[in-house]
């Protein structure tokens, strides 16, 4: 499993790329897309929406299930990756390139792990 | 049922022996005696003859009229004999929900064909497996259109009162305001609509033909709706769809309607059939079941319930609709009817209905005190004034075994279909003429 060093990770399997102190991009980790299987649809928030750390801001749909995506930060949606609406499989193909939302005016970050801790966390989850 | 043959006493004895017990009761030894089934205090069962007589007695309370000139949402159309024959096949009557595709190919294929026909009828790209009735379909279509920032619903006053009431119920539940667009000369008032349309409107629902029988300027109204960024829902009569411009041609984003005229008898109000179709881009918002075509492991064509992640049993509280059923047998009926009559037959049923209604209107208006309430072109229903109290007219017609038009606040709403003969119409005129004198 690949977990890029420059990213931070949530326990609900989202990655966070800090652009500056109050702006970040969010996506799903390789572990998440692997567990979910082939994605067929993505429900993303609208630009301007408020997101809260730990709360769902959208969901992804595979053939048999729907899974919430939890925001790792508190802030406002600055941009949404519209490409994913027509091509949700990009999340499976390139989880770290397929960012979902860009959040600005960030006032809080949730509990985030570095790549080493996250890798250990995933391994423990698999063994459980 | 032909395929069900109960096991004989000897077969049962052999089965019991195979599992090592002497009687069926022995299989229930784990169930405490005090909670085992005890005979209930019910009267003795009746014989088949007694039951038939009892049911006939109840049915006899219903007056089944010799000729019917009333519509208002449910229509007495010709049902080819083959329709009932096909629908009565036990494989269709007893088929349950097709969630297990491996053993449901027959019913899945029939639903797929139904969906295809609904797309052909409306001109739109996607259809679902049906919902309970036309009113449900309209209300679900409204739910499809609601999105953030667009939470107000416009509905034409020409939509059937029961449909408007159902839409109101759905909207009340989520505190969405419903605004009625008034009629002008029996058709939706375009000027009023333009005045009402704003950028917080989700949709307009228009009925074609409308409740009073009038043919709406659907395409023009649709353009106004789209210009305001809202969606255009058309509730269409499926027989009229064989003659009028299709919903797609009028710019509808969603087409819904009551499918009863497609081979279902009046049945004192149900079961009926709600059909729904939409543009490709709205497919994921369609509620209920959708059957898709795919290939099996050997590359052969097969069918399956698809896009199931929309549905309530997977999406739970996040589902946009809690509908998880369809009217499979009624959809089968509509499919059999449309296959039996074909596009040519459907058009003919529509043309005859319109022709008979216009003949009826012409003859009624020859009688003193009867005139058309609205100047607009109509399909197979129209409203007239009435020179006597409507109930008096209805009573006289009932005595002649005729169900007359529906008395409404605007006048009497008459209807004629391909089933009404010239003789029936002339007889009605004779009876009405005597009353109106």
C-alpha cells in the first residue's frame, strides 16, 4: 500500500494535503478505495458549503454500498473536483491525484496521522 | 396453481423417516407447549358455494354502468382479451420481487420491456419499474427536482386535485412550499407563471391534457420554466401520448403519469400504475426499482436490478425516496396492452377517443343550456355548463344505466373513449334532452 510522505491521514481513511495554514485538499486513501471496490458515483458538497471536522460532507457509491466521506478539517469548501462526477473511477486509479474538495478558512484540523502511523493503523485494522 | 403439487401422505412419511422423526409435531419439540399454536375461536369455514354467493352479494352493491361518460383520472378503455390472458399466467401472478436475478429473468425482462415502452411513449431516455400510481409518480418527480437553493414547487391548477393533494402531502413533510399557478380559459396562465417563476423554484408540474380535458401549450410553458433554471415535470395521459407531442418534444425533464388506461380495468379505484421517465442526466435521481440489461458469465444477454445504491435499503436515511416497491403486475399489464395494440393501435385508440368526445360535445351543445365552458382545444374530456342541478341530471342518467360526466365546480366534466359507441352517445343525448327541457 502506498501512503505518500507529504500527506496526513485520518482514521476514517481520508488524506489531507496542506496547501497553507488555512487551505487544504482532501481525498480518499489507497486503503479506502481498495476496501470500497469500484466506485460508480461520488456525491460532493457545493462550493461555499461549510464542513466540520469529523462530520460527513459527502459520500461515494460502489455497486453494492454507499459510504460517507468524513471531513478531516473545519472550514469552507473553496473548490470541488467536478471531474470525479463523470469519472468516479479516478479515485480507484489514482487516489492521491483524485482530490475531492479544497477547503479554505480552516479553523480546526481533526486527529491526523503521518504516513508511518497511518500505515500501522491500516495494518492493525486488517489484522483485526 | 399448475406447478404446485402437494406431497402425498406416503411422501411425507418417507421424508419424516429420513430425518428421523415419526410425526411433524416431533419437529416442534423445541417449542414450549404453552406457546405452541392452539386452535383459535373462529367460526367454521364456508364452502366454495357459500363464499361465491357472499362475494357476489357484496359485488352486487356496486352499479356497473352499461355506458360510461366519466373520466377525471380513471378511464374506461378497451382491453384486448390477450392482455388478461398473459397477465393471468401463474408465473407472472405469483412472481415476487426480483432481487435474486438468477431466478427472476422472466419478470426482469418484462419490466425491462415495460421501461423501454415508457421511454418510447415519453421520448425520454430512462424509466423506472413503476410506482404505485400517477399521484405518487408526480410527488416523487418533485423530490427528484428539489436541490439546495431550489426548494419551492410550482404546480398548475390544471393538475388533477388528487395529484395536487399528494404532492402537497410530500412537500408538507419536508416543509417545502407549493404554489399553485392559476388557469386562464381552462389552461395554465403563462403570464401568471412568468410572474411567479423565480430562482428558488425547483420545478413546475403540468398535466397534459389537464384535469378539465384541455390541451396545454406545454412546450411554451416548458421554455419559461427552463429560462428560470427550474425543471419541467409533465404528467401525461398515456393514451393521449399516442397522439400529442411527446413529453420530450415539449422539453420535459421528467414525465410521469397514471398508467391505468393501458389495459387496467377501473376496478373501483385500483390497483393502478405510476410511470416515471427522465432525461439521462437525471437517471441517478429516479426513485424505486430500475431494471438494467447486462451480460451473464457466458456472454449472453440478461437482466438485473441496477443502480440499487440509490435505494432506501442501502442508502437508508440518506435515500431521497423510501419507495422500494413497484406495481409489477400492473406494469406487466401495460406492457402486454402496448404490445397487443402497438404504436398504430395506441394512436387509433387516441384518435377514436378524441373523435367520440368531440361528437359528444357537439351534440350536447345542441341542447338548450349546454355550452362548452372553455374555448381551448381538448383531447377526450371537456367541461360544459348545465341548465339543471347536476345531481338531477346524474340521477336521470343513472336510471338509464349511464354514468354521466363528473359534476365539478366549473361545470360537468364529460369524457368519451373509443369504447363509447355512436348509439350510446345518441342515447345519452336523448336522456339529457328530456331532463334539460
